C-alpha cells in the first residue's frame, strides 16, 4: 500500500481540482454573464450563487495543499513557471470577493461599478486558469506553439465556465432570466465544444507522448466512445435548452448534470493522457512525492478533511435547493 501512496495522492489531487472546476466554475461563469444594464437580473444571478460561491473555493485551497505537501518538488516547479498567471488569478479572485461584499454596502450609484468589478474579476480568474492548464499540459514548453495552445485553452475553459454557469441559472431561476440563461448556455456550449475539439486535435500534434497513448492499438478502439459521448452530451443539452422554459420545470436539472458529465469526460481525457505524471513529461508521482512517512501522516488529515468538505458541500446544496430567492443582505 505504501508504494502506491503517491499515485493515490495524485488521484485525490485530480478529484479536488475537478470539484473546484465544477463548483467554482459555474459561479465564475455567472460572474462573467452579469448583464451590465439589468440590475434586477444581476441581483437574481448573485442570489443564485450567494450561499455557495465562497465555499466552492475551498476545493482550490485543498488542491494546492495536497500539491504542496504530497508533491513539493512539483509544487515549486509549477508555481515558478506559472507565477504571473497565478498572481493574476488571485487578483481576479480578490476582486470577486471584495465586489460581492461591497456591492451590498456601496451607494446606489456605485453598485454598478462593483458589479463590473465582479464581472472582470470572474473573467480574469477563469481565463488565467485556462491559460495555466494549457501551459501545464505541455510541460511548460517555451515554443510559440505552446503559448498559442495556452491561449486556446484559456478560451476553452472560459467558455466552459460560462456554459456551466448558464445551466446553473436555468436550474435556479425562472421567467425571462431562465430563458435568457438558456440562450447564453447554448452559445457558450458551441464555443466550448469547438474549444474541446481544437484542444483534442492540437494536444496530440504538439505532444508525441499524448498521441502515442490515444492512438495506439487497441486503446484507440476502447477510447472511441469518448468523443461520441462528448458530442452526444452537447447535442442533448442544446436540444433541452431550446425548450426552456419547460412545463413545471420538467428535467430542469439535466443541463447542469450534463455539463458536469462533460467536465468529467474532459478530466478523464487529461488523466488518461498524463497519469501518473505530476508535471507532464518531467516528473512522475513517484519522483515528485514526499517521503512515505510524510504521505502517511498527511493522509490522516486528508481522510478527515476531504469527507468533511464533501459532507458540508452536500448539506449546503441540500438546504438551498430549489429556485433562488430574491436577494437580501439582512
């Protein structure tokens, strides 16, 4: 068991990042969707994420903590290579946190400014995360092609966050805003799909290692259902969104659940491409891991903390299920 601890930690790290991408992804998407000239809609959209958005970032803290403790060598290398985009991401997250609180306390004529700040912070955080993913999967290569790939990844992740944010609004709102959210989600879904296709084509072209894993026989036959599922999910979600609002909100959870499945397939693709590498092409989990004793002791904390975060997440989403209530700061 001890010899597999690095791989177990890598799987836990991947799970934490996935949970962050889904949960904070939708509220980043909603932040980017805030309409500048419709305050009632902005208030309703903020209300839809109010009980959740801050806690969603807990998964990012957990992921960084696992990376630091379990893979200190990789942590140092990754943050060194991504120092600037990480700084910009943190600035974006700070802008969101400040804006969320200050919009409630600002004078009426200043509220729009804080909403714009929330919108900009959401875009900065989302796009820098996508850029970092693009730099990471190519092992921080310094070629023009790798930087272009990172920009493409930034576009794809930003669109994906808007996509899942739109489907969250379909789930949590009604009336004109729900209908508008369905339209936003449909447009973002097309861009996200194009981004996934572009990244799926570009990644094997610039990374022979990835191409070998995906296109060698018989793996290519076993993996063939993955792109079919991706296209099928996007098509099914789009066909549902065309019919929003449905009678009695029938199946209103399906678009959001479908996008979560789409995220899961994307993470599966990344995991299959690089596992058990922590830094693609440079460090494996075994090479980057802390001492076995450190992993074992830290594992006690992870076994306690991660289930607690999962339970808290479940309870909060259970308590605040249903349509978003009107925004109130009382």
